[in-house]
C-alpha cells in the first residue's frame, strides 16, 4: 500500500508518497532543475520503488536512488532526445526509446549500454517501447 506518484515539469522532478502527501502536501523527493525548463524530461520508477530513471536534454539517462536522492549513474548512448523509459519487472534492466531511431537496453547496475536492439527507419521516432515481464534469453 505504498503508492507513489512521479512527475516532471518545467525541468524539475517530483515524487510523492501518496499517503504522506495527503497529510503534508509535500513531495518526498524534489530534484530542481536550473530554471531553463529542460533539466528533467521523461521519468520512470523501478517496480520496487528504489530507483528513478530520468532523461535530460543532453540525451543522457540519469539513475537516482529514491531514498537518498543521490545520482547513482549516468547512461550515455543515445544521440537524440529520449522519449520513453521503462524498467523491467525485475528492475534489472531499463529500456529506452529515442529520436535517434533506436531502442536500447541497459543493465541497471552498469553504465554500459547493450548494443541498440532496434534501428528504425529515419522517418520513425521511438515513442513508447513496452517491455514484457521477461527478457528473452534470460
């Protein structure tokens, strides 16, 4: 019964514990941007609620620890804007889709990407890759 709400807007990222927010009205985590409106864009939370992945305008994916708000790692590999992030159900992998026409898998415990698993036609944009409960071959 530990429901959370994750949101980005105007470059900031907020995380609310719903029960706590009902009494305090305050987020349990707030990562402030620099005021340009583009620091944090697309965000996803791990299924266990311990990690947040968020993209930034530099085409990077940042992984934060929810408890401490510490940046754990920076994932570099996309050449254009990241449009979608999703954790695998076991929280071991992250999948990302980008305007660089690729879908990438990342091991959450490493900063090294797997090779791009899809290179789409140049007129295509990856908007919303969806990961099934298990990854083939695992």
